[in-house]
C-alpha cells in the first residue's frame, strides 16, 4: 500500500469545539452491531463545506441483515485474512478490516468461493481524520481464488462536516468523506465508484454511503452500466441513537488506554463526567467543576476499571452533552 496524506492546518484543540475528529477509538469494536438499510434514493450532493446539512429523510430503502463485529481470527474466513484485526459478519458474508497506526483498511470480503482478498489493502479512513484532510492510496488483490486480479487507486477528501438527516434519526457532529475508487481488473473490466460516506465519533462504522458505481470495458473504454444507491444505518443499531444530538466535542488520549486517560473537551458551565460500561451501568461519576467557555482537559484514573469497552459522557448545566468511546486494555 502506497499512501499519500495531507493534513489541514488546524489545531486539534480548536476542532474539538466546532467539528468532528475521527480517532482510533472510533474503529469498529468487537461486539458492536450495525444494521443497514439498502436500496435508498441516491442524492446528488453539492460540494462540501463547514456546518452543512445533508437531508436523506425521504430516502426509503429496505432493511438488511445485521453486521456484528468479531475478532478476525474468530471469523469463518479468517484463514484468508491473517493480517486483519476485525470482521463485520453476517450470514454468508464477512468484511475484514485492518486497524493500523495509519488508519482503517479494507482487507477484503469472505463470500465463500469468490472471496475478495486485498494483497495490498485499501486505506479507507486515515486516523486521525479531520475536515479538510486529503489522501490517496494504491491497492491491489484478487478474487475467485486468484482467477481475477485487480489493482487501483482511491482518492479521498474529508470535504465537510455538519448534520446528517436520515429517515428515522438526525445526527450532528458528522464528517463527510468524498472518495473515488478506480479498480482495473485482469478480466477486461474497470470499476469506478464515487461515494459520499458519512462518519461520526462514537460510531464504529459508516453512518451512510451515497454511492454511484460505473462499470466499463477497459479497452477501448466503454461505459456498460451505472448503479446508484444510498445505504444508511438503521436507528436501532447499537451506538447510534445514544448520542444523536451531542454538542460537546470530546477526545481521549491515549487510544487505547491502560491506567489513565486524558479527556479533552469543549464546554462551559458546571459539567459532570460519567463512565458507562458495556452493560449500560454507571461505573464512575465525577463533578468536574464550573468552566469558562473554551477547551479543557481532565486526567481520569482508570485503576478501578477492568479491560473492556466503555463510554465517557460529559453533560453540562445546559443539558448539552458529548460521548466518546473508551477502550481499556
């Protein structure tokens, strides 16, 4: 994989109060579940920007299967993806993902005899990822047991942030990523996928994907077909409905944590910190004090907590709140 990344000239602390930052804590976590609606109405979106609203409320679509995040080593197709970290699994299908210091990578799909295996993974989201960031990544692989090979390039921009309106829920603090993937196959076909994909801190996979896919004969170039579809996360999915209207930006370091974690947040007024375990139980509650408007930091001792997945939630006196996933090793 050969990647090129360009970061905007932004201060991370300044971004906390105004825009989303996707960090390593937002990678898919074992036990999470995501149910998507497919066949939704594709929408031609204008260019990105700050504080935008993307309205897919009239999309429709049909409910699909639930994807469950499992350890890659425990998945049915594990043998074909030895370098993957997690898989999103449902009946007869598994999507394998690598979680690296660079970011989140597509490793391939298990579909039985027609597995798609990326011998050179595709970086689909760098970590951290902020508004204005751009990246380009070369990838390659094979499918059909090696009968067909492919290579290609993805070019992407984190083009906007704002509010995403889906048929059953409205989500704030959302980051939009525009990605164009060109894949040339040894069977004489070329695929071009143009996607607007939406992510949000605290949700381990995409919220929605607005995609146009074009199939060409490679030489001489000839467009054969075009398909368009919106795929979006159902509001019943774990982790999406809990913090739909968050207004306090929260970041955690290090990720994952061990004996302590530094919590950076943008808020004002009296603020309370809560830590909630994977079973929904409140395991820590602290009154942090009364803050002037701005960005603040608090060091939290984790000695009383065992390894696992938690949510850190901050709430101020106005009822504004923000949540961030905490992973303790």
